């Protein structure tokens, strides 16, 4: 029985494109252009009782974002997750 089961976790951030000139700043106030950046893209895993796991990857891979979603600090774009807490 999996204590933590995550299927297709996805988190996207909306990032505003900005120009560095003064005219670009004024244009940005009138019409904003956005770019969608994917921090976590379709991650799936499960952790069973008694397992010891390590969550490793390169910088910018979405490790911290995944943990923040699981503990409730960030809201995911889409997720199918099941977290079971068993107290002894």
C-alpha cells in the first residue's frame, strides 16, 4: 500500500515578457504579453511504507516545487494525488 502516490503532477507559471527600454515599459503597462513556463511536467511516483527515498536532480528540475505542492504551499496546475497519513 502506497503512503504517497502522485500521478501526472504538473505546475506551470505565467511569466510576463518585458522589454528593457522605457518605451517597452510603457507598452507593457498597456498590453502585457505572457509566456508559460513549465516547472514540473507530468511527474508520477509512489512511496510505500518503510521505503527510504531520495529526490535528486539538476538545478531547476522542479524538486522544491514538487515538495511545496505536496505540503500545500503551492497550488498545482493539474494533479491526481493521494497522500495517506498513518499514525502509529
